[in-house]
C-alpha cells in the first residue's frame, strides 16, 4: 500500500470540510454501530481464534464497550461540539471569548493485540466524533481480528475517510515515517518511546496508552472473600493480558493465608479446577509470550496453578509466593495469568515501594479504613484505579482513562475521547467600537499605575 497516496486522499477529503458537520459525524457513528452489529458473529469467531475468548467475554470486554461508547457519543456529541463562551478580562474589554473545537485532520491509531477490537475502535469513536479522518493499524499478532476489523471499516466508510493498514511491524514503521496530525498509540512503554520519537520528527501530538506494574494492595481491614473474588476477576480476565490487570499483590501479613485460600477457591469457581483445559478460558497470544510467562515460574514458590497446555497455549491462573524483589517477575510487566505475592506490615512500606518505582497505569486498594484510602489516593501517583475493586474504572465513559509518566500520557473515553482528538481553538471577538485609548502608546504617567490595579 502506498501510504503517502492514502494520506493525501484523506487530506483532500478532510479539506472539503465534510467531517466538520456534526450531523454527518453522527451518521458515520451510526454506520459504525450497525456494521459492528452486522459482523458480531465474525468478531466472536475471530476473538476465539486469536485469544480463545468466549462470546460472553468477547462482548463484555470488547464489542459491548465499543457499542456503549458509540451510543454515549451520539447522545452527547451535539453538546460537546458547541462553541464554549468564556469570560474576558478588563484588558480586552469590550470583547467576547470563545473556544472552538476543531478536528486535527488525519490521525493514526496504532492498536495492540490483547483487546484487538476494543482498543482499535474505542479511539476511532473519539476520532470520528471530533471530525477527523483516520488510519488504523491493528496488531499483526491478532490477525483474525485484524481481518474482520478491516472488513467492518471497508463496509461502512470510504477509504479517504477511514482506512485500515494491515500487516507486520514494517507497516507500522512505514506509517510512522509519514506526517500525521495526531497519533494515538496503545502498547508497551518500549514501543511507546519509538512512536514518540517518530512523532517528534513532525512535532505531531500523541496520546500514549502504555502499561506498567500495577499494584494491588490489601490491608488487614478488607473484606477477604469479596476482595478475593474481585482480584481474581481483574487479574485473570483475558488470561491476565490486560494493561490494567493487577500485576502483583501486596497483602498485609496477618491476612495473607486467608486471602490466598479465598483466591484459590475463586479461581476454581471461575475457571474449574483445570483452567488450562477449559475451552472458555483465554489463551496466550503466541508461543513467544507463552514461553516468556513460563519462565516466571522459577521466580518463587507456586502455591496455586502452574499448569500449562502448550497445545492450546493456555496457562492456568498462577499464584507465586516468596518472590524476591530483584526477580524478573518483579522487574517486568507480567501481562499474563501470574500473580506474585508480597507481604507488608505497615502501609507506609507500600507507599515507599510504589513511589520509588515507575508510575503504574493502575492501582487497586482494598481496605475498610477511610483514612488509609485517602492516604493512598493522595500519596501515590498512578493513572487511575479503584478502591475495593479492580479494572472497572475503565468501563465508565464519565471518567478519563490514561496513564502518567512511564505508563503513558493523555487520556480518552467518553467526552475525553472527543477532547483528545480535538484542538481547542481560542478566539477573542471584538467589534470596532468601544476601543480603550490608554492601551496604545505613548503611555501616560498614570498608565503603569492603572495596569497595577487591573493586573494584580
């Protein structure tokens, strides 16, 4: 595919002004909604091939979230896109200030393999709602989903509006050499640096949705049975291949054994006593990641799980105890169904440990102590998270989702997606009458005194 030509076609279309029409944008969002519904069975089949996701998990974590995002945008887009009046100052009197939301132009969306439908189409909803043209580059590791995505986009959009560029990493490298008006990337911090470096060539603004080691902390006041169930849900959905999954468990030493016992019970309740044989339990994306994850078994004592199925690339939910803080499982983002356990005596130990490391994408704290809850929220830097739950902070369109520092920059979901893909253009409107003469030179002796009064 000749990417320069593709981008030129999109720029020509964007410059017609068609995408600036809010009614037209809504029509495109409706078309996308219908196309997803029409190809739902194909998406289910593709996600089964790529990640062994059951229809229920595929819909709840991918397709349903995108449909919900589209519906939310359709409901609120007219309000979001209205010009916003803002106050002006005495220095600019008489005047009226306005903020205009305008699209960037042609945007590039680079999506990952772990949620290949959700993480390609959720940003696209924001890009369309804001009035941009878009190129999507799906991950090559989720090839079946990539093909269906390309089919869906082709069925409802002209290529000069939205196009899909399939292929391996050489396609991504070629696209990053082109000049886009905005780049939205979801993936690892290491690749995020490559994307940002490429964007710097043209001073292209970026949103980076990365990852990191997201801690899950459980203190002695937590409800153990409820905490266990919610930790198992958040950690092992999609076989742990979730950027906001709890990466490691910090548990107060007085409740460690009880909590681990409950976690083992919930794993069995969720996935049977042989998850690696469960046809509805997701698989690891490929052999390379499967072998990488199996290496972590050496880093501690396996107290639950540890069973694998090389034929299906399934790894049972695994709990590892007695891990060294210097071990590889505690140095790298796991991105799989393995949960190392660390104990603590005082919450200040946890705060010190987390603050001394790169800022995580998510953090989860289980506690009935309101004072400790406030302390954790106030003292620890992280992208977002939950108190007494896991991962559900990302499903609401009313809150921004994104990282900080090593875990990313920028955010999206709901109105925040619209704003991410929009440039806020500030315009001061003035007439030709009511001009204040003292603003112009030569300045009289009282001008400085007047400025001190106005600009204090």
